[in-house]
C-alpha cells in the first residue's frame, strides 16, 4: 500500500488515550441511572410520545432478549449502557408513532412498494457509497440518516423558524457531538445527517436485526436472532416503508443493508420484484476495516477495550453471514440479481450503476447521469483522510490464515485479494 500525506494510523486502539471530552462524557453517563428492563423502556417511550398502542406484542420477547444480552455484557461502560437504553426507547417510541399513523390512516397498507433496488453486501464493501450514489438520482426514494433515526414525525412538532425539520435539527446536534467525541469515525464511516442510510434503524422498530451487535457484545441476542425466521420482521419493515412512502415520495426505493446478505430468503419473499445487488470484497480487508472502527468506538462505549476479542467475535460473525449468503444466493432469480465485485465498482462507479439500471429496467437519463457525476465530483474518496489498518499488530490476526478461512467465499464470488 502506497503511503499518502493524509494517511492516519490509530496507535492506541488497545490502550486508548482518552481526551478530556471523552472523559467528561463517560463521567456524565455514569451519573445516569439505567435499568435494562422492558418496563423501563416502554414507560419511557410512552411518556415521550403520549401514545400507548405498540401494535402486536410479540416484539416484547425480543426486547427482553436485547436487554438481557446487553446486561450480560460486563464490559459495557456507562456511555454504552446509556446508548443501548436510549436506542431501545427511541425504537419503541418510533414504533408507537408508526402504529398511531397506521391506525389513523389504514390506507397506508395499500401503498405499493414496487421494484425496489436493494443493495446487499459486506460491511465496509462499498455498499454505502453505492447507495448514496444511486440515491443522487431524484427519481428514487431513499432514507437519509436523520429520517432513519426518527422515521415518523411527531404531529405535535413543527419546523423551526429556519424551516428545518426538528428531527434533522436533533440529528445535526448529535452528529456534531459524535464528531467531537470520536473524530476518526468520519474517516471510516461518516454518518452525516443528510447522507443516505441503510434501513436497519427502521428494522429495529420490531427489535429484530443485527443492529445491537454493533454497539454491544451480545452472543445471546445473536443466537436468538439467527435461530428465528426473519420473514415477519421484514414484513414489518415493509409496513414502515409504506408509511414513509405515503408521507413523501418518490415511489421507487433504493435500499441497503449488509444484514440482507444472510436474509436473502426473507428479503425476496417480502419484496418479490426487487432488483438485488450483492457487492463482494475481500473479507480480510472488510474485517480489518470493521474491527478497527469498532475498537476505536469502544474507547467511549466500553470499560475495557479488547481488540483481539472484537476480532474473534466479528471474524466468526462475518463467516456466518457469508456462509448464509453462499447457501442462499441462488434463491434470488438471476433475472433480478447482480453480483458486483468491489474492485470493479471502484474502477468505474457510474458504469456499475448503469449495469444495475439495465437490470432494474430504469433508464439512465441525462438528468440522472448528471446527478451521478455531480455526486462523484463532490464526494471524492478519502476526502477526510485514509485510515491504515494492521491486523497483526492491532489484533493478533494472521491475514493469510484468515484468507484461507474464507476461501469458500472467494470460490463462489468474484473477489479480488487486496
């Protein structure tokens, strides 16, 4: 790898040197009482919204497993515990608002979700870039990050004097705080409020996704989630998308989540006319990137940072995901699916989108091409600087041994070793 002036090496992953701001945040969080109980979460959501109808109660069991799993994570620190609790309250509040909207407007369930373009690929494999590139085409409905956090507006809120949606304003405040606390995150996975996000936040309204695994070590939840058919929870996602489309168009979605790679059957059952794009990248590079990002964030979330443990969990987790993808890939009809190699996508981003559009039956108009070209010009790769990864030094992982472990994936898909 050729060095660049803006290359960044994080040298304190295992023994983080916490900034004064990080220390103050941890101290402040330690003074906030957190009860990982179903009652505490749901009462907080009811108080926040003034609503009480959560719809079908089957989600309560999953919520209890989420909370028990988080409680079992002994090294989850004050910031991590507060974060998990507040996320659960937010998901429950969002669910209340969705159920309220569906109750007042049952016609929402007649809204058609037709021919969505769904991107499924490994974390850190270019899926976010591909999603945001396609979302530049104004003909497609996408989900900006701020909207994913609070998908259903509070009918009692109105835009501020500046005309900004209160949800967007809250997201901007949160983003500024996160950027101050963990400035290197933007180099790895920038979560700017207006950037287009995956729908995993919306899936969490039904408390069934692998979202929790990214913020806590929760093997109990992982095993529960993988042991249950996710088709009903994809159906709940569809209801949420119907509501979002009813609130504002356009009426053709572009979606994305790495989780879809291990849920291809529930995905295609729920969206039978979807165009499914699977991105593929060398798992060694994916894992190096993902576990570096997670270990960096752990300096704020956890009492003790353990990079080798992060590596062990996520190497196993990515293997499970990829084996499910290899097993189920052919369940998606060839006429509706496309495998995209990371190196090919990086070589010509817009040409890749052209291939996707041909498969999806979407014309590449001059306006669409101009929008895509404009996005590429305003979003150069590595604009915040590039993070350098070192599996051996930081995690005690032999890249070649890891590559052999994932040989099954390279034998099935066009993956170029990086």
